[in-house]
């Protein structure tokens, strides 16, 4: 058990867990912001389209119950916007708080 506790202290596992929890919460907040604020604005600019509903129908079914092929590129665009927004917010927080310049020494 002592070896495990030494590993936890030296490797910063607790700090990593805290950072992961905060990052997850920040990610959820930014995702909500993108889905409820940014995507509707982009959709409005594109003529009222809902980004998540945009798709390209490659094969339409010939009959009722037939097979179709549709690519939902709108969901991909929405996910990319969310990813970029989350990355920007995390970058901004790290830069403004100076966390990228911290010099932490682990006590022995």
C-alpha cells in the first residue's frame, strides 16, 4: 500500500483526477453553449438549417422499406465546432491563469 501511495503522490494522480473532473465539467458547459448558442446562429446564417440535421442522401430507397444511404455531415460539423470551442476555452483558461508557466516541485 505504501508503494501505491508514493506513486499517487509522485505522479500527481490526484491533480490529474481533479483536472479531469474540471475539464469534463468545462467540456459539458462549452458543449451546451455550442449546441444552444453557436449552432443556431450558424444555422440561421446558412438559411435556417439545423446543423445536426444536415445530411447527404447518396442512395434513396426505391420502395417502401428499401435500403438507403445517407451521410450526416451536419453532426460532424457540429462536433468539430464543439471541439474547437472546448479547445479554445481550455487554452484561454490555461493562458490567463498562468498554469502553463507553473514550476511545481514534488517534495520527497
